[in-house]
C-alpha cells in the first residue's frame, strides 16, 4: 500500500491544488517542489523509489500542472504568493514537520516556507535548488537584462526557454546518452505551455519576479547558518541553468552539508532517479 501513488486535490483560498501522495503518513514527510513550466509529474519515477521510507507529497503550484490556473488579474503570480499558497496547503492537509526537496523554481518556494516556519523543517534536499549568485549560469545574462528592462526586445529571446525546443533541451542537455531521458516529461511540459495564458504566467510574471529571489539569497543563507538544517545536494555537472559552484557554496553556510556533483543535466530526477533517491535517504 505504501508504494501506491494517490492523486488528490486540496482547496486553498478557493484554489484547487493538485498533489501526488505516497508512503505511510507515519513515516517522515518530504515535500517535492517542482520547477519552471512543469508539475509534480516530473517526480513520477522518483516517488516510488522513496515511498518505502518517506511519506511523499508533491503538489502542483497554482498556474501549473493540474492545479487551478487563475488569470494574473485574479491571482498574483509571485514566488512569495506561491510559497504562501503552498505553505497553507501543507497546513490544510495536516503536515506539521517535513523535509523539503528544492528543485529549480522549488528552491525559492521552499526557502520562503522554511524561513517563515523554520521549526517545521526536518531537512533539505537540493537538486539544482539554488541559493547563491555563483550558482547562476551564463544563461541568466539575458534574464538579468530582462529584469533591468522588460522591453519586447529583451523579452523575445527568453521565449525560447518555454518553447518546445527549449523545454526539451532542459531535459536532455548534459545527458549522455540522451536516450536515457524519456520524452514524456518534456512533452507534457510542452502541452502545459501551449495553454492559454501560460507564457504570461511563466515569463512575464514568474521569470520576471525571479529577481526578487536573487535579492533574497543573503536572507536565505542566513536562515541556513542560523537554523542549520541537515542538507544534501546533488547537482548535474552540465545543468544549463544552475551550475556546480552553487552546490559547493552550501558548504560555506553549512560545513556539514553533503554535496555531490554528478554527470548529468538539469532533470537528474528524470535521468538519474536512483542516485537522487539514494541522496534523499541520507536525510533520514
């Protein structure tokens, strides 16, 4: 029974938050927080590998996957607001303590929750979940231009990130051979991005708001130093978005952090689920 994944919905402030759940609720809980343009589907192969030792919960954020997608005039798509919604979600489904899996967009969502309620956090697993300037790859040069001047000229090149080619490349770049990566994840993300209003949510709201996360890095680093959560990090050597110096930087604030950089790209959960599962179990 523990290995059966259930598909549920919780209501948070009139929003339907879809989530996947597996494992015995008496086990330590871990919340899996997904990345840009994606959903909890990205953890489909990982969840069964850890549900023997964890109670696993993986929500879709508002505007993502199978959760409600209100328009930006109804719901404010900022990381602070999404973290507030997911924080309330944890309370509504009765979670009092949990570890956090930080991946991509999941890093700011999770760290905003952790900073607000440090007493609830039992550990942190980072897979390209960045908290340091040195973790930002050269790909952020164009994004920084957009933050400084969100003009059409600076916006246009960033549309590639959310294009079919860009979404597929995020899964396969740095993976040898690329045939290790199933096409399902990218194809589902491509579908999600084809929905009306998706590009506005992802690019004009959230990618633009990501600047606030970078400005919050010192605050989150202070959280790590003060509260000293157990932290395990596994990053891909060839991640196109978040690069290995960001993983190594955790040791500056948490000298006992367990940090590994392995062959692979951004979606190690997809290409190397066994390695990620073994890393997560180090939190126990």
